[in-house]
C-alpha cells in the first residue's frame, strides 16, 4: 500500500469526528445524552432547538458513529454510541479549560454570583452519607434518575421539589446534584430549600464523576 494514500485515508476518517464536533449545538446534544437516552422531542426542548434542527444534528452524529438510535413505540431515542464518547468529551472540556482563558471569563461572568452556595466535594459527601448526616437529592428529571443515579440519592425532580419538601426528614441537611458543574437546577433547588429554612449544599458533579470516584477508592 502506498504510504501517502494510507495516511490520507486514515486522517480523513479521523477528521470525520473532528468535523462532526465543530458544531457547538452537536456538542451540547452529546452533553445532554451523557445523562441517558433521550427522544428527539426531549433534546429539542432541552437545547432550545427545533425538532428539525435536532434531527439533522443527530444524523450527523450518527454518521460519525458517536450516537446510536432505537425506536420505542412512536418515538426514536438516541444515546451515546460508546462510553469512549463520554471520556472524549471530558478530555475535550479539560483541554479547552486549560488552554482557553475565554472559558474562565465566561464561568466568572455567569457563575461568580453563586459564591454564597456551599459546594461539597465527593469525598466529603461520601463521609457525610456514611455517617447519616445528609440527605442526597437528585433534582434531574425522573427518566435521568432511572437511567443512572448516585446510590442512596432520592429522586426529587426540580419541577416537583416544592411539593416533595414535606417528605424530607425533620431538620434535614440536604445535598442536591443535577447534571454537573454548569447545570443550574441544583442551584435553584438550594435557593428553594434555603427559603424554607432547610440547610443545603451542592454537589457540582455528574453521576459518572461519582462512579469514577468510587471506583478509584476500591
């Protein structure tokens, strides 16, 4: 085989993935699918895109073998094609955070106002959970909780939280989590909890981060 032909063909295929991920919206779709399988309609709602645009982006992602699809009843659900896609996204985010100062500016502008929210580490959360000192709540939608959640967490979707507050133990100390560091649902949950006199802190990590943390402890 001609060496030039070999390299041209090889890097052309690698570039398929790079080209596919050059769209901010496709990256956001993948970030949504980290939480579990989603219908086109659900992705459309979460990303504020039209169903037609979401479908087009999903076809591009599918062509690059980054997502798979399956039909359930009248709906088509999409999911990450392989756990390697999640690991790639984490590497991409880590590299961008390290190299691009603009990301720090964006974080400071939008998240700097949250300085009064107590952040808890995974190590500290594990310690408090083992001691029975906190109640952990997952404020993501129920389907995401069902797909995967931190063991011991109670499902209290943000839209139902106000109605479920009465079910929390008396004098509860609560830790809330959602989809990761840039998800604001847990922030809103903490504001609601504090307004009701409930002590609350935030775990700004994803379920996958927790699983990796626990695995490393073994």
